[in-house]
């Protein structure tokens, strides 16, 4: 194995001599963007803001060195943050035992990282293809709604119990709406409105809309009297680099967190690979999913020893990184170093940030997770995909997140198997031009008197055998003494169950004096037939190279 496979950064490292200036500019931009996000995402996860900074310092560096994408920026994300909170809050309340909550969050990150790394080493990168876009969109929308409702206590200034479910939050707010702190509500809505207006109308600072809105929200809170009127701040943020600390590997804790770690790993990989693919469509970079799994796994494992919680790829920061002119993953490293400088010298200013301002920003973050455009598209195009989306979305709101995710995956796989279990079978004939055509799409196409021609589009595998068998039973009854020609170009593969059924069907037709013939069957589709000895049982002479040869061969066997 070459060093470049073990250390993938050796591939792009020679490029930095000519690209480091572009990467530096993109890195500085990334530093500015990540500051408000790190604070917001840590709060979503139920952690102090400093842990968002720690995660944004360590994970981008490791992911950049060992990942595949040149533009993917890793760090704290909305999805990973809400999963962390949802998984751990079932066992520990962050408001009553913050130390235990932090400890479990770090262990969870380590466990998710190990799962990602193992999947990468086992070359399981293709697994993310089985999580459909509808599942991801539904989960993201549900998470966005959940995030927004979890922040309403900071928006209204009402002391909602932190362990409250989605519907309990609604009920609590309705029954305690008279307790709303108008000063807190003013700061939250003022920050939210400012962010929306800046992003919409002030283009030259639109990329900094979150940071600018938070600063203006902090000033509004100061002028309104701050904590005198119950406007709480996020509190002291330590001005030091991530400390090295071995996670508390407690077997019982790890057992409890296992299902959550699997969910976190799977979602994180889907998120990271999807973002990397999206950017690669524009950058034309060839990606390696398995290497991306390894990079994401190592970044979670190593960062957990530096007080960081679970991370993944960030769509906002990755897109901005590419648009800012980044050429190599060095930009992610510059961004992380820039954040270290900010924390060391400017952390004290972040401590004045009002929770109400953060609540307003997180409402916007939650809304941005609801992909309205794609949801409308799904509603228009596919009832099945809409069912998958709604099942995942509602599951996210009313069930455990891991159950919601797997529910969406299972339903989407069920629909896929249901669709592939019913291959399309079309009847062919000869039209006026002497060409073979589908009799449904070409009115001039006529069937042969003693020859039935059909085309199968799909795979003949265990899930489809029943549907195809029923169709052939009807053919057998309707076409006594007729020959059957299968146009097999559209058959993708035949498994053992399909090969056994097909052989028995051919022998049944032959015993009656007829026969089944195949034309255009791909070599890959014949693999099981050849290896299992089914070709000899069917007869090699029944596999023909083209339709005209097949007609000529079968014609000799017809009743003149």
C-alpha cells in the first residue's frame, strides 16, 4: 500500500505552493462564519459554547488531512448537535448534571467516530446510497422544527422544562404565555428580523448575516438593561485551546449510547458525503467515499480526546469555502487556526452574547433546515417519496431520532423492493416498417400467429419471481403450442432463485412441444445461469444473438 493511500494529504500537499493565498482568504472567511455557528450548535447540543469552538478547531484539521474532498469543511453541525442532545438527554439532564452530560457527549463522539472509521476501512462507502434523499430531507425538516421549538424558552423567556417533548413544549407555552418576558422576546425577534433583513437586502455583508445580527442583538439587549430585565447571557467562555483529556470510557454508558452512536455515525456520513458530492459537481473533483468515511471517523475519534463533541460536514461552510476560492483542504486548516486565535484573544467578548439573541438565530437555523423547494417537488412527483418524507419527519418530531431515521430507511427500501419486484413486461410484434415494436406504443405492430414475443425490463431475482411467474402462468394457458421469445436486453441480473424458476419454466414449455428462447441477454445476467449449470439444462441453442436470427431459428419449428 502506498503512502498516499495511508496519508491522502500527500496528494494535495504539493499544490499549496501555488494555492496557499487562495486557501488563506477562504480560511479567514470560514473563521468569521464559524464563530456564531459554533456557539449556536453547542447550545442546540445542550453544551456550553466553548465546546462548539473546540469542535470547530480540531475536527476540520483531521478531516482535511485524511478526507477525500478538497472543499468539505467539518465541524459542529445542526443535525449532529440535535442528535447528540436527543440521545444523551434520555439519560442525563444537562441543566441538572452538566458534567455528566458533557462526558457522555464526548464518549458518544468517540463511538460514532469508531463506527465511521470501521465502515470506511471495510469499504462500505456505497451504503450511504441506500439512504434516500427523501429520508434526509424529512429528517432535516423534522430536526429543524424540533430545534426551533427547543429554543422557544430562550425566545419567550419562559422556563420550559428541558426534557419536554415537541407537543409538551406547545402545550406548556400555550398555558404559560402570560409569563412571557417582553424584553427577552424583543431581543430574540429583533435579532431574527435583523438577520433576515441583512441576508435579503444588504448583499455585501450577507455572508456575515448571523454574526452581524448577533452583535446587533447583543447591543439591543444592553440598551434594554440586560440581566436587570432577565435577559441572560451565555456566560463565561474560557480563552484557551482544547485541553487533552481521555474520554470516560464506561462500559455501561457505552452500551446505552450504542444505538445513538450508530444513528449519529450514519447521519453524519450521509450528511458529509452528500455535501462533498454537491460541491464536487461544481469543482469536478473525483471523490472517494470510503476515504471520506475514514476522514470523518478519525476526526471524531481524535477530537474526542480534545474535549470535542460529534461533528460532520457543514453545508454552509463547505459551500462558502468553495465560493471563497479555496483550492485545497489547507483552507479548512487555516480556518481552524484562525478560530484558535479568536478564542485565545477575543473569547471574553462572546460571554456577553444574550441567550435570547442566540435563540432568534437558532430559529432561523431551524427554518433553513426545512427544504421547502425539494418538499414541494416531492409532493408533485411521487406519493411514495412523500410518504417516506412524512414518516421520517413525523417520526423525528414524535419518536426517538434513531427510530425516525431507521423508519424512513425501512419504508424507502420497502418501496424500492416493491417496485423492483414487479418488472415491466411488454408484448412485441412487427410493424409496417418491418421493425420489432411494442404493440401498445405502435398501433401497426402485429403479433406473430405462433410466436409470442415479450420484453422484460427489470431483474429476475427472488423478490420478483412471484410476479413474473404469475404472468408466465397466464401466457402458458393462453398460448398452447406457441413458442416464446424473450427480448432480454432489459434484464439487469438473474439470481439463483430466478435461475431455478426460469429453468423450470423453460422445461415446462419444452415438454408441451413449445419452447422459450432468449435474445440479447447480457453476459453479467448469464453469470448465475452459467456457473449453476442452468444454461446446459435450458439448452445453449436457446440463447440467440439477435432478434432476426431468433426469428429464423424459431420459424423452422413452427407448424407450417
